[in-house]
């Protein structure tokens, strides 16, 4: 449904741009959500992108559009804008979004933009840029509601009405001591149900979740998702409150991390590839495919080393594809299950051996089932018991080893603080193919006596 709506919108705007129907475009563009306009933006030429931006009535709408653009589209588009125009738009955006966008630009341009921005806004952005992009500090919102613990509920409500009207996501009110250290949190509901003269320290919650600025964003997302909270406070090494991570950012993180894992598992890098140019896509995918190329060459050497045996009994080559395919798929299944479990927190690296032995048992049982089935086919087709036995044993061994490596490698990667999704890419599947071929030929040569 959403894809159909976006297609209709894209087609309509393109048609109106060709006709130069400015009045109709203004009505459509200013009534369309920024997220939908971002989809349209990706499919337009640079000239039409500038026309579309000019049709937006105010800087707030332009800022909302900027927030929704993907990295490549934003970077390419900003190159054609004057610095002052970019600064005007960025000043209407939350500091965390500005830091995210500026971080994508070349250093020279980002420095120029920061110099032109108002001092207060540029200082907040520079503070955020000090943190790595994929940490709590890099994704946090520096705008939050924090009051001293001796303030009353009435004081808090007045502060919300006067001083904190521009706070982006006022989910919670945080309580700090005289040094700015986080000591408690109150929900906005609590403020209106307690007597107005009640000090915050009397009804605030002290048992709360908080994260450090250097915590990985994926871990932050897990905390918010697991405990069903709308925001989590971010503190520095001195436990001083410096920002919050809100649920809308967590949704983006979960989507980005899931996409990154899928891309790594497919062996196409870890960046969004839909909007990349042909050359950029080739550069991303070329190194990952190198593992498959090398693996294929190694497998060809293994097969050629058994050339004499193949010349005597050529039909043993008929079962190479099915053995490699079955073991490769089992390896992918095991690694996908483990990577997914680690990503969602359902599996822990402390469970390494229980997870590995479980997948090994599954691979072994599946190997028996399909080994017998493929052996039956081999027997019916070639009437050679030794061949059928060789195929059955090769399938069992290959699928067991595939399940073992598919579960063990992601767990080991996670234990070494490396991304476990890498273990499901071409590297593991290629290794499984090599081992499968080697096992099969050695078993076949032994049982067939060739």
C-alpha cells in the first residue's frame, strides 16, 4: 500500500515538473510528509531537486526534508547549495540531526557551516560530533528536561510551560543534584497526580536505566526495546546527564543495524546500496566477492587433484553440486539463527557451547535424513552401493561441519567484539564449499577403491 502511494506521488510530481505546473506542485509538496518527499527526491535530477526545495514554504519544512534524506542524496544535493542557505535550514533542525548530517560532509564544508551557525547551536553540534556515530553520545538528543531534586511538582509544570517548550520529546523529567548528576526520573503523569507542593525527590524513581556516552548504539536500542521505555538518559563518566536517546532514534537504529546485518550476510558490504551509483556499488561488492572467487579456485584445484579418479569413475562428479548446496544452506541457516539471536539478545556469548552443540546435532540429524535420500537416488541411478554409501557419508559429514561452523564462527566473532554478521557472508559459505568437496572426494576414493 505505502509503495503504491509513493509511486503515485513520484509519478505525479515528475509529471507536474515536466509541465512546470508550479501552482499544483506547491499544493502537493506542502501537504506531503517529509518522509514521502524524501522518496520523491531520490528519483529526481539535481535541477528538479532544487525546484522541489524552492517550492517548500518555510525553513522548517526544508529542515524536515533534510532530516529524511539518505546520506548519498543529501551529500550530493548540498554540494549545489550556498552555505548560507544550508545554515538557515540546519538552524531549524534538532542538534542531533544537524550533527548527523554535518558528519556526512567533507571536513572543509562542515567547518564552514559550523562557523556560520549561531554560537549556541554550533557548540551543541560540535559537542555531539566529538562522539563516534554509532555510540549513545553520537545519537543522543542534547535537549532534555532536568530539574533539581528540591523543586516541586508545580515548579516542574511551570518550567515545562515556559523554559522547555521547545524540547523535542518531553517523555520524562529528569532529576539532577547540584552537580548535574542524574539521581532520578519522573513521568509527566506523576507531575499532575501528586500535590503541587510535593518535591520531586519524594516521588521520583531512583531505580532507572541509564547508558554511558560510549555505549554502542545497538546495545542502547536493546535496552529501550527490552524495557519498553520511551527514552533512556545518557550520562558521562562523572554520571552527569548530557542527553537522552529517544524511541524514534531507537527505531532508526534497529532498522539500520538489521539492514547492515542483512547486507553483510549477503556479502554486499554494510551500507545502504539502493541509492549508490554503479561504480560505488561495484567498489562495495568487489572485495566481498573476492572470497568466493578464491574459494572457487581452491575448490577447482581440489577437484583437479582427483582428476585421475574422475577419469575412471566420472559419475562421482554428479553429486558435487547437491553436496555443496546442502551443506552451504545448512551453514547459512545456522549462522542466520545465531546472528539473529545475538542481535535480539535471545542468545548470549556465554551460551557458546550449548548453542554450537545444538546446531551440530541438528546438522547431523538433517545430514542423516538427506544423506539417506540422496544415497537412494545414487543407488537407483548407478546401482553402486559403494557410491551410495560415499554420498550418504559425505552429506552427513558436510552438513554436520556446516552447522558447526555456521554456529561457532558468529559466536566466536561476538566474543572477540567483532560483528558476527560477517561470519555468515561469502567467507563461511566458501569455506564450507571447499571442505565439502574435499570430504566427498576423499570418502568416494576410499570406498570406491580408485
